[in-house]
C-alpha cells in the first residue's frame, strides 16, 4: 500500500474473482461462464463495430437499449445498461445506500455486495441464511436499508418464487429491494414483470451467464423510470461511455438470437440434472440448483481438498474458504463432455 492511500482504501478488502490461469489448459468450471462461444453473427457484429473504434461509443446505447427493452417487455426508459452487472450493482450501491441506509444482504451470497458496502462506506446488515441455506423473506421483512438478494442465489443455487419477493416488496413500500437475477434464465422466476407495480423494486441482470458474453462485460438494471434516472445520474457522473462499441454491437446481435441463448440454457439445465444424479450416486450432497452451477459437498473429503485434487487433474471448480460452506465446492455446468470428464476425475478422487 502506498503512503497516499486514503482511510477507506487502507481497510478495503477487494473482491477476489475466480482464477483464470494461463499456465495450462483447464476444464474451467469455476466462474459460471457459458461453455458455448458467441455465435458467428455476434462475432461478426463485434468485428464490424471495430472499424469505428476511432469514435466514442454512443453513451445512450440507443439501439441496444431499445432491443433489450423489447426483449424484456419494458420501456427503454426503464432499462440502463452497465459494464457487467457488477457495474449496475455498484451504481445501485452508490445511488441507494449511505451511512443511514445500509445494504442488507445474506451471509452467503455474491461476494461483491460486502465489497461495495465497504468501498462506499455504507453499513452492511448481514442476515444469515437458514440452516439448510434457504433464504427466508421473513428474516428481511422488518429490515431498514436497501435489500440486495441474488435470486437465484450464488453460490448456493437456490431460488425463491416471485411471490415471495412480492411479499417482501409489499411489506414496506418505502424500502428498496434490489434483485440480482444473474442466473434467472436457468430456471428462476424473474421479477421484471413486477416493475410497473412496485416502485421499490430494481432488478439487475447480465449477459455473462446465459448469453455467452462474460468477456464482453454487459449487464443491465431494470426498474421504474425514476430509479433508472437515478442510476443514469450516477453513470454520467462516473463513466458516460461505460458500454464500448464492440460490446454494444455484440449485445445487440446476441439479442437478435434469443432462441439460441434459450436453447443453450435448456441444454445446460439438462446437463445439470444429469450431473446432479451422477454426483448423488457417488454420495455427494447436492443443493437443488436453479442456476448454471451446482453447490455440492463430497463424502469424506473437504471442499478445499477436492478443489486441489481436481485442479491437479486439470479441472477448476470454485472453493470458498468461508464459515458454513468450506465443505462445499461450486461447480459450473459445462458441456456434457466436460461434465463426463469432471465426473471421471471425481470418481478417481473419492473412491
Ligand atoms: C456473475 C454474477 C454477477 C456479475 O456478473 P457480470 O459479469 O458483472 O455481469 C452478479 N451477480 C451474481 C450473483 C453473479 O453470480
């Protein structure tokens, strides 16, 4: 740390992304990316956009925003694109939390929430998940602050029905609820259809998981016009050109092929069901997943041990050395062939 670091930086613990090693080729099941590359049409759109890189990109992302709004069934004024949903979440922390409006979130959830809370010096009111890792809306009903819920949750993979989120929204219309739907396309129920009914609802989504665009960095926030206008003020106060032209073109082309993305999600969900059965047959505990990953506990060996043994065999999964979940690993669902190789390695390790 330099001698110039300010007080907040001196105590800040940054987010730790899943490893992206370059030393050898791994089967990457550690960061919940799609195993399927962007289609030829998406790659072509990005390549064509490259010809105009001498110009600044459109700060309004006009074409992309219009198409995204159409796909989501909302008005363009109800959507704001972000540089990954990480940026959309960051904007939400900046806009809707402060010292007297803490962020309220689960003890086991997306790691960035606590980082953003620290970064922006807002309080964090941490609500433990239940013993079985389920999230009970009842634990949030009386809470003051801005609630952040990943639904489906990560790394547990568990989902809440929309009706439960609605119960939370109704319980206090003066309190904002942010629903992070990074994994909703793998079997969750989106809250986007509720945005016209509840002005205290903001939904955040991403192209990283279900739309094969993690490296493009494209996310979005959806909510009523006033909430989106607030986020827009933050965007124009930090980074007006937050979506580069290549990503805007790739995102627009991706939305032109929604059926491809949906078919890929169905494929992943089928592979997820098959992998779950196989792991259970080997004695694993596997939480029921509504995402593109499994959260699983091996018989006899710990999560850290399994992670290392798999890495040795060229397979990366994610292990969180954290209270309550250190016995588990998070396994991204890849292609059927990748999962066959994963299971082959797992069998060697646990038997
Ligand atoms: C992956 C993930 C995100 C962030 O994704 P981006 O790549 O920044 O869009 C946000 N929330 C959760 C719960 C995630 O797992």
